[in-house]
C-alpha cells in the first residue's frame, strides 16, 4: 500500500498510467495518486491499473496554518470522488497556481534568473503547476546547479521569488474534505514541524489521521506520530511521496522500514465507511 505519490497531473515526472503500471509491477495492492490540488490524474491511473491494484482517489491540498504551509492529504471513496463541487473547488486552486506561477516568473526575472515560462506551461499542459516545475526550469536555464538550490536561493520561503499559494486555512480544508465524505491526514508532519496542539486542534475540525510514515521521517519521528495518533484516536497513514525520477525514494511499500501492516485495514475501513 502506498497512499501518497505524484504524477504529471502535478509535479511528478511519470504519467498517471505509468505510475499505476509501476505500482502494480512492484506488487502493490492499494495505491493513491495524490497530486497537488487536483484529482485530474485519477481516472487515467484507474484505467491503467490491473484488477490486482486498487486506486484510491486522492489529493494533496496546499493549506496554511499558523503562518506556514501545511500539506493536507485527502482521500475519497470512488463514488464520492466525482462530486462536481469538489472538482470545481480544486479547479479554482489549480487556476490560482497558474496565476502564482506568473508572479514567480516575474520575480525570477527581476532577481536576474529568467525562465522559459512557455516551456513550463507546455510541460504542465493545463495541469497543476508547482514550484518543482519552476525548479526544473531554473535548472534547464542554468541558473542553478542542483534542484534543491532553487528553493535555497530563489523560491523557498523568505527568498526573492517566493510566492505562497492562495490562502486556505488547514482547518477549513479539513472541514471541506469531511463535508465531501473524504478522509484527511497531515502530510509529512515531521518535516513541517507540526506540533501536538496543532494536531489536536485540527482533529477537532475533523482531521482523520497523520502521515507518520514518510521517507523523510526518521524512526523516532515515525514513532512519535504513531503514538500521537493512537492517543488522539486518529489514523496512521503513510506513503512514498514519489515524484518519479530522478528521486531518492521509491514508489511502493519501501517507506522507512516499510509501511506496517496495521496501517492498511483501519485506513480502508475509514475510507469505505
Ligand atoms: P508548491 O506546492 O507549488 O509550493 O510546490 C511544492 C513542491 O515543491 C513540493 O511538493 C516538492 O515537490 C517541491 N519542494 C518544495 N520544497 C522543496 C525543497 N525544499 N526541496 C525540494 N523540493 C521541494
Ligand atoms: Mn511535489
Ligand atoms: Mn507535500
Ligand atoms: Mn507529496
């Protein structure tokens, strides 16, 4: 089971069909495609998936809480994932990302690091544009020598071309997901420094779980969030956060020491409830 990965519907480098085919080849039985602010890749992944692989419609929503970015994973049962209101709202978020990209492009030019915006728009092909697209464009333009440098010098918080996504309070997004019959989990809480009081506050808004298992969480972090989930009556979720190649992580069950078997049944029970 892998509950967090990306495709060309946002900043992944493989198409949704390729991601589904790869996941099946790796022996996965449950995969959620969770592109940034969009469910647009899910249909293609479902079409490509063999009967042995269940595709769970998912999305990684960019939100803000206490002045910083929080990524909220949301999953929907198949019969709830086609809700027009859900898609309309996410389409507005993707439109906002497109406008944000224009502002980032302007700021990069002003900072002496112009990029080929049209090439990015062609690559994204109407899908969700992220800072990962910008980082790849900066690499192609020769302004940086490594992907990570884009965030350290230009587009990370506090840097000259940083532009946040349109505001959406995490608690409101949690309520939005719940109102559409979905379940939600805070993505990579250890990386973003999410505190227990913050998890408790979001749990009161209807948060379903925390992503204890993420490749960038060390064992101690995984343990801490598993314990927090248990004590607060929340689900434990996990995934590879795979973005295709080149990448340090793998699509599939290899998350830290492996996604424990006890994650799967409670997750699917909550999803299908
Ligand atoms: P956005 O949602 O447009 O702000 O872009 C966020 C995406 O950019 C993340 O999902 C990652 O794929 C990538 N990203 C953000 N920060 C970093 C970072 N410090 N290092 C590498 N990739 C990053
Ligand atoms: Mn990403
Ligand atoms: Mn994320
Ligand atoms: Mn992600």
